[in-house]
C-alpha cells in the first residue's frame, strides 16, 4: 500500500473495502493493528497463504502513543 491520507481515503471509499474504518486515519490504524482486515489487491501484498505481508504484532508491540504517532506521520505522506 502506498501510505498517506489520499490513498487511505480512496481505499475506504472503494466498493472492495470491507473493513470497519470510515476515515483515512481509521483505515491506517486498522492496517497497523489488524493487517488482514483489508489487504490491498496484488500479489506483493499477500503471502502464499493469502495473509497480509504486514507484521501481525504491531498492535501489541507498539504502544497506543506510538501507533498514534505512526498514524499521524503516515497521514502526512502523499
């Protein structure tokens, strides 16, 4: 996924998106803490068994503040 608010907002509005987020910030947070909630189409984003290539433990290894900071940073990216 290309990070950033424009891409995240586009994904949230797409018909293919089935996650729970309604905003770009919520989508980025969801992607960090539950990377299998929505996987961007394309082979480079999936493992052989169809799971996200993103690490699955960021929701437990990063503090809430660190996740907030990461979301805020990614929202600035275009």
